[in-house]
């Protein structure tokens, strides 16, 4: 049954064709609501989960006819050569400052749709934690509900759970589902005072109410919305804030099927609609839950730095699972690209989540039952709301703890708020997928190619940052120190042409090696101050040099160390983080307390820090030593306890 609604925006009327079934969107009576809730309360938590996953699949099954869109406002061109975007439009990276986050509170069905504030529902628990975490990050929470009466239900439920709403705004518009990232608006800045605008791409067919929400939100919040006829989801957009963007070729298939576009037309349209200098279209992962979205394994911490979920080598031989090889090829492609600064990108890895018992997946279908990832988190200024897959009673808590430790190294200084996301196992999404940021007003923009990890020795290290604000930059300061020092040295930066701000970090003329930490603070003419990296002194950039004379250095083997070790105690497998900044050939063995080798494995050349895996199911219970050996015979060892 097709249905039509009339949307009144800014005095104009827009007739919108919607394909959602009337049964799904019928407004229930009070008696129908009470009956629905009574039926839901009779379900077990497992039955609730199965019901939730059936109702809230990230990519809907659609077999209907796609109707041409008729949206109010200006429609962007769907081929290259310009658009209705302002000529100075700039799309921020997700690591930049935000003022709020949108979520769409889940509804469930038992004959009629009712908002999920059922106490036994894991979904309501998840959304309570998510809403509270967003507020604790210090930004406004925007909650979309389908009916004004449901605002009271959400507020009462949050109070009941001990996490009352304090900084929030309800948006009351009929919707379809929870995937706010995918249907939500894409932020951009424009004009001389950095106004905020939105681009709204077409969303999956069959989710036509959600497809309208950016337009309705924009009208209520006073934000202009530009509409694109391209089908594209927010989870498949990764932007560096410097007019370069990354997506997967899933966007090609959709627009060929739904719009009849060639791949060239789709790519040109995206470049135009996002005001891009460059768009990299990477191969989609076929086993990520069906979306092919890039946010399931890739993120950026600034315009130069990628953080990827690094799958263990064990996943390379899983029958039918091709995501391991595709991910590595995609990262190889990105390694060949230069950043905004015409220099190579930096890369950091975070681990790949296991199953609850700490084991890896056995087939492609087995992984699709979970589709877990640590990359699908939400960055809110100095906070990361982070998916984990355990609680105090179940799951691989040791693996989650080790993963958070790695995440803290990739995102130093950020406050981590973990949420158990196993309720979304198999849905194809997690925290990032069900949230959408709203850009902050009056942004201070930084573009700086930071020193990272090991650098060649120099007598001083020049610091060059492009810093802008629409009111101008009043001052910028470099803060640096030797790691381990308690005090920071502050140096006023010098303004240069092109919005560049300059300074230097001096190196010792006598020390063999030094480890530096630094960050930059800038204050705009209109009085706003912000730091880069955003956590400032809590999470500075870090780098070091090695000035060992060549005659001595040639005799010293390349360094490496064992980082995280989990699970420990181990049962079936143990994951070992090998920390190195140079390519190195490694082998590994496990010895018992008598020194006898009971297991060994050759890992070949390791090019950077990563997790390696050894099976341990054949070991008897007891204490063992893990030994990593390089080509020069150097050994790093850690104690392992086998259950």
C-alpha cells in the first residue's frame, strides 16, 4: 500500500511519494500501545534480540519500484561540472569539533509500532547508554521520535535508568529505522562566517520516511539542505577535511541499479556534490553485513592519518572469506596516495574483535553472523564512544581490554566510553552507524603534517601549521617537552603568509636519542581557543630520533618488542602485539618451564606494529614463555598462562 504525505517547509508545500507500508506507520491508539507492550514484556531477552535484528536490518530488502524524488529546495547536479554548493564549501572531517549528535530512537512492533522503552529490551539499554555517553561528551543530543507523545516515554525511561536527559532536543518526525549515520545529513561550512549547510543524498529504497528526515530537521533547525539524486549512505563517506574523500564501490552498484548511472557519472557526481579534489573508490568488503561501507574498518584522526582494523593473519585462510585480502589491497592503495600536504599518510592499526570465547571466525558466513569491529566508533571532540563485545559476565573481556589499550595509542588522550554492542551482532553496523554528528559553529581549522614515530635526526624540527577562523587567528602557541618531563615549553608561533603559523622544536647536539611530545593551541580573534590534537596536553603528538653513529648503528639489530598479549590466561589461541617501526623478519616459539619448544611459527616479514596469532589448544595447562626472534637472533619474551 502506497502512502502520500504533505510536508510544509518555510511556507512552501512539497508532495512526497513514500512506499512504506501503512501497517508499519499506523499511529496506534492508547489501547493498542498497551496491548503491544504487554506482548513485548512476555518475550525473553533472546527473543527480543531476534525480533530486533529482523526488524532493524541495516540494509533493507527492497523489491518495489523506485519513484523519482520530488524534494523541496535546490537539487544538486548528478554529474561533474559543478553543483549548487557554494564555491567555498568545505566538508569537515569527523575528527573536527562538533556541537551535537543525532540519533533515531528505536521502535519495535507487536501489531503496531511502539517506542522501545521496554525494561527487558537490550535495545533500550543500549540507547540509554548511548544517549548518556553523548551528553557526557559535552554536546547536545538530538533524538528523533515518531510521535510527540513518545518524548515523555524516553525522558521517563532515562530517569528510571539513572541517566536523565540534560542537554537534548527532540525532533518529532515519522521515521523507519535506527541508522542515522546512513540517512543523516552531511555537514559542510560555507561563506565568510562559516555557516553550516547540509547535503542530503538519497537513502536506501524502502526507507522513504528516513530519506526525508534531513530535509525536515534542516527546516526546523534553520539549516539549508542541498539534495543529491545520488544514492549514498553516510557510513560509506570518509572525508579528510581537506577536500579528499574515500568510499567503496558499493556506491556504483546502487546507482547503476537504482538510477541507471555509469560508474563515471556516479563518481563525477560525488566529486561535485562533496566539492572534492580527489575521491578514492575502494573495493567493498563482501562479508561485512551487506553494506560494503568503509566505516566498518577505516577511520581518520586528522587529514594525514588513517586508523584501520587490522585482521589477524588467521583470517587470510578462512574458507570463503575474502575481506582480509581486499582490506590489505585497499590499504596498499591508500599508502600510494599523498595527504593534503603532498606527503605520505600515517597509518595506525587497531585489533579485530574475536567471538565471545576469544576464537576467530571459521567461515565467511560465520563472521557475517557477528560483523564485529572496533573501528565503528563515534568521535565527539575529546571523547570516543567505543563498541566493545563483553560485559562483566560474558564475552572476551581480555580482548576488549587489549583493544582499548591499542585504541588509546592510536587516539591518545581521548576519553573512552565503552558500550557492549553485541546486541547489533549480525546487523552490519555498530555505534558509528546509528549516530550522526552536527558540525560546530565558528570552527578553528588546523592543517598540520605532524611528526610521528621515528624521524631522522635534525638540529631542530620546524613546526608549520595552517590555522584559520572566519574572524582571523589572534595567536598560536607551540607546546613541547621531552617525554617524561612534567613541564611544557611554550613558544609563541609566528604568523606567515597563507595563514601559516611557524615555530621550531630544538634537538640536542649531544644526545643519541630524544623523545618529543608537542601540541598546538590557537585562539581566534573572536575569542575561541582550540588545540591540535584536540586532547592537547593529554594526547600530544609524539616522535623520536636516533642519532647513533652509523659505525655503531650497523651492528645493532632492528628493535622490536611484545606489546599486548591476550587472552592471558589463554585457552584456544593467544594474540601477540608485535611493536616495530621497521620491516623485520620474525619467527616465534613457545617453550615450557624446562625450556623445551612446544610450538613454533614463522611469520616472515613484519612491516609495522600488528597482532600475530598462535594456536594454544594443544598445550596442557601451565606456564609457558612466548619468544619472538628476529633474523639476528634477538629475542623478546613474555609469560603465558594456559588454562
